[in-house]
C-alpha cells in the first residue's frame, strides 16, 4: 500500500458512506412520500438507473480527461444531488427525490471505478491485494453510514432531510481527499496506437463473461435483499435503531474481508473464493427463511455481505484477465453497465416483492441468480481445465 492507495481507500469509504445511508433512508423516505406503497424503493432504483445511464458518459470522460478529473466531477454531482434530495424531502416531493437519486447515479458510476483505478496505483504483483484493500475502505461506510442516518433522522423538521445535508458534507470531504491523489497521466494521443478489440469480441472470452455475470448478479442479489431490509424490518415492527444495527453489520461483512480476500485469491485462485461466496449467499437465504427476529436479520445480512465480498472482489480480479490496457474503458464500462442494470431491476423488485409477497418469497426469488452464479463458476473451471490439460500433457 502506498499513499495514493490509502487515499483511494478513504474515498471508497466516503462513497460507501453515501451508499449505505441512501440504502438506509431512501426506501423509508420513499414509503412516506410515494403515492402507492409498491413505489417505495423507486428512489433506490433511481440511483442505480442513473448510474447505468451514465456508465458510457463516464467512460468517455475518463478516456478524454483522466481518472482524477472524472472522479472530481462525480463528487461535484454528489454534492449537488444530495442538496437536491434534502430539498425534495423538505418539500415532500416524491418525484423530485427520485430525480435527485437519478442524478446521484453519475457519482456512483464514477466511484464504482475506484476498484479498477487501484490496480493502476501499484505494482503488477500487488493488483489483487490493491483491489481488495481499497474495497476494504468501505468498512468506514459500514460504521458511519447507518449511524449518520440514525443521528440525523430528526435533525430537520422532516425525518431524514438532515441525512441528505450530511451527505453533502461527506461529498466535500471526499473532494478534498481526491485532490491529493496522484493518478498516472493519460498516455499521449496517437492515431497509430492500438484501439483494442470491439465489445463483441471481448464477450467471446469465457473468463470475461463469467466475471461480468458474477459481478452483476452478486450485486443484484445483495441489492435485492439489502434494499428490502429496512421495509421488511419496519413491517415486522422493529425500530429504525435495529435496522441501522443490521445494516452496519451487513456492510462490515461486505468490506471487512477486504483485508484478506486479496491474499485468499492469490493463494487459492479467484474461482474457489467466488465459490465460497456462492455458498455464503445460500447460507444467507437459509437463515432468512428461518424467521424474522433482529438476530436472524443480522446474521442473514452479515453472511450476504461476506458472500458479496468474495464474489465481487473475485469477479473484479478475474475480469483483469479479459482485457488489455487500451480496452479498459470499454470493458469496465460494460461490466458496470450490466451491474447497474441488474441493480436497477432488483431495486424495483425488492420494494414490489417485500410489500406484496413478503420477506420469505423475496429470499426464495433470489435463489435462481445464486444458482446461476454457481453454474457459471463450474463451467469456467471446466473450460479452463480443458485448456490447461493439453498444455500439461505436452512434452
């Protein structure tokens, strides 16, 4: 770890502070303001829809102006969108809140590239650990996010309006942090330089397909269950303090393993670590189906968080095998677009399912995605085994 990586990990922590606070409050504020209960998670959906729509734009900005300018622009948007969110809550305008979260998606589309930027700030043999440790910065969001939502709930006359104001201050701190990070300069423009393979050709690589599917579905399953948790716990008569506690441990599960996931991937390989993530997702669903006490919510969400960490970190490092340096912008944009599109669907589905079908059916509904990830890992292991077998048999 060097100074730039530590600062990037701090920026990741501030980003997750924003994310976790959004997850903790957007569904509840949406439920209070929405014309119909099933629309409660539209503000959560707006955040990821905005991110999906902005992935191509962010890729072009980064290719033209570099990582730093793009990341700083994302933080300016974060500042403006959280201020707009506070105004929407004070004005009791549901659709203005949805618009604010869509705009905030531009920040998310930028910040989801922090993990890829990490590999550019370290030696080649440290890439897996750099990705893992920068993501571990999200542990800061685990502690600050739920507590920020809890402490600022009644700061202004309307519940949670103060949380959006606090997030604007978080964006300012992150802007200052980003100003001290030194990213590699953009390479000189050269018409003769290789432009890389088109997306269609990139997607013919099994390793990139599995990385893309695992990144998208691991985030989708996690988002499906996490976005619905505040609503499900409120339906069960549990207090917001219980919800904040559960979300805190969920996000600890998401990012605390970052201190050792990179080492596990270097030692065991990405596929085995991702396989463990699939098993943890199944364990989460099993615990969730046993009951709806605070302890059961906490254990299920903690297992979900650790499973997500293994799957998502593994998918990120696995994807590095699927593209060349000159292809990074289009490959990373494609991965993030698919991830955000999946999250947009699950954000909507979480509110609709938990308010109409209940917590148990929501968990059962996540099973096909988890099983598909497991099948994809087994398929890639078999493909790679067939490729390596002739090489092993060669004299």
